């Protein structure tokens, strides 16, 4: 989640450091593409992941979520 939060803020170096702590450098490079994709998908859905280690002035205490109509109340 730290890597996704960093990728949403275009801080790719911070996202890469998250993976370098437990992956070899080539593995950290490989993991960045899916993280960037998830960050984009979350942002497009209105989900902003706050980086809890760095307190940003524009991040409130709660996350904002985009809502949309779901035809069925159960997940299939």
C-alpha cells in the first residue's frame, strides 16, 4: 500500500524502495509496472491511498470514495 500511495503521487523512487527492501533490483523493477497500474485504477475510481508515513496537507483523515449504482446487493 505504501508503494501504491507513492505511485499515485508520482514518487516512483519511493515506490521502488518499498520493493527493494525484500526483492533483488530486477524484481523491484518488474513490480513497478503493476503498482503503477493499480495506482492509476484506484485514482480513476476515486480512491486515493494516503501515505501514512508522510503527512500531506491535502489529505484528510478519511479517504474519499466514488460511488456508483450496483444492480444487485450481492457479489457474484
